[in-house]
């Protein structure tokens, strides 16, 4: 299969949707040490860069004809992309946590064409089952079976209907009772006398309280005047 390197690099950094991205530790093919790389998954293509934001990927892994497995002999949180066949290499990758490793393994396992083919087949099978279910239900019923009538439920809050004669009689009795009550209330209100108001004028208040006070004040004033005159006479005689 021929791959146009220029178009592949342009696709890696384009604005197309990204399925998953992040840092992983990748073990080298010659140098077996792990190196930190930034990975971007787009469809069935896994690009990896030296660091985030670079314009050209270091490499790409085509996720077809491979399986995603745990790398039990490697470091913690490591997994591998195992290609099947002769002279096919394996890519060993390491995540930073158990959760990150599981997310990457799931995303990579669902990226290949084989997985999509299985999903389409499963969805088609479920659709066929749904389409066959109504016909199976209708054929299971015997032909000519009577349909049960709908059940009628009695509402205990519904009162029995009265005939027109009873209804008119009750209305008349209610109206007569209400008019009788209104007349009795009106007569009671009419017979009850209004409460008389006690009105006291200012003149009455003045005559009752003001005059005695004024009289006492004048007497006190006269006594004070007499005392002052007596004191003056005593000083002159002395």
C-alpha cells in the first residue's frame, strides 16, 4: 500500500475531529528505553509527535490487522499494539494511570475497520429482531379470538343522578331556605339599635377640670403676693 507522506502529515495536523489525544510513553524499536511522545488518534490512524503542537508527526501506526493487549512483562500501566503475521513488530506503550491505560486500550481497539464491521453486523441483527417481534406476537394469537371489552370502573365520588322533578324540588327548597335565612338576618340587623356615641365638648371639660385649677392657681398667687408685701414692710421697719 502506497502512502502519500505529505498528505498524511497534513491530515495529522488538520482540524479534522480527534478521537483521543494525550501523552504516552513509547518504547523504541532499537533503543528499548521508553520515550515520552504525544499521540493523536484519528480514525484508524495513530500519529505520535515529539511534543504537543508540532506541525509534523514522528510516525504513524495504522490500526488494521492488530490487537490491543496488556504488556504484562513491561512497566506498570503498559499495553501493546500487536500485529499478526511474519516480521510484524509490536508497539509497547505506557500510560500514567490505570484509568488512562484502559481508556487508550478501548479507543484503539474500536478504531479498526474489523471492529466497525462487527458493530454494523450486530446492529443489523438487532434491527432484524425488532422487525420480527410484532409479527411473532400477532401470529401467536389464535384466529377469531374475541376481544375483551374495556373494563368500566366505578368512580365512588360520582353521585347518582336525580330525576328532573327531584332536582327542581331540591333547588326550590334550597332557594326558599336561603331566602328565609337572608330575611331573618336582615330583620335582626334592623332591630339591633346602633350604639350611641358619647360626645363631650371642650366647654364641659373646662367647666369640670379647668375652673377648679384656675381658682387654686389664683389663690396661690394671692398668697405669694401677700408674703412678699409683709417681707417688704419688715425690712423698712428694721
